[in-house]
């Protein structure tokens, strides 16, 4: 059984008060993500719970769970910053608990066939197709005969009278040579990555800084 993922914790000042936002993973035994908003040194104002059972045992776990944790933690920061709990904490907590937390699903790579979609389309076509009447499901309608003028005689083999020429295999065309990538120039900011944090982590840091600067 996989261990719970490391959570997120932020202390944020809002309207002169210190709040604490904590997001944690319950582990695959329960399959939930919890985010709590604390105030006054420990009083819970709001709580958000999201289920991630659909990702357990799939190749997307635990990356999907980590992204859900980041999205939910960030959503709580934004709700606090936008004043959701300023006027009525209880109503704000109810509204936030009803919000949906979701992440983007991966799209099929370019050139990759969606076999399931093709099968569904074929089944729908066969079940509704007709040819001189209603056909039974699964029956493929016969194509209409071409007009007499369009029926051109096939070429005959010069070496064997009365026989058609054998089908010639199509020769595969050679793939064009791939361009050699040019070496990248050095970064204007120096060698190496500027930050090893994910984009969501950077956004959460900026949100926390915006709240601190706003109340100073």
C-alpha cells in the first residue's frame, strides 16, 4: 500500500489576521485529499475533501494525486484572498465545500488513433445503415454498382493472354532525413534551471506573497 504523499502548508496574512492552510493526503486506503483553513491559532474555518479513488492503480497515480493536492490548496488560497470567508465564515465554508476540484486529463498524442472511438462510430453506423430497406444490426450494406460508362476494363498481361496482371506491391517511400538540432545557446540568466519547482508551486508562492504585500 502506497504511503500518503507529502502535503502543503502555508501561513498567510489576510486583513491583519494570520491564517494557516494545510493540504494532506489520507493515503490509498481512504483515497481522499483534505484541505483545512485554520484561524486564531487552530480554529478550523473551512474544510474541502476530494476523492481520488479513480486514479488508484492507474499509471497516472501518484502524479494525478499530487496535481489534485496542488489545485485544491491553491483554490483555498484564492478563496481566502477573494474574501469568501470575510462576511460569513459558515456560508463561505459551505460554498467552498461544494466547489469541484479537477485537473486536466491528458489528450491523445497527435497521430495516435482512438480505437474505442472508432469502434463506437462503426457500431453506430452499422446499426443505422440501410440498403434497399432496413438491415439487421451488424450487416454491411453493399456499395451501389458503378454506371456502365465507369466500368473500364482491367489491363491484361502481355505475357499471359486472358489473365489480368498481378497486383504490384507499393514500394515504401524513404522517410525524409530529420534535421539535426542546433545546439541551444546559453541562457541569459546563467547555466542551469532557474527553479526546480513546478508551475503550480510557483503560482502558490506568488499568491502567498500577494496576500502578505496587500496587508502590509
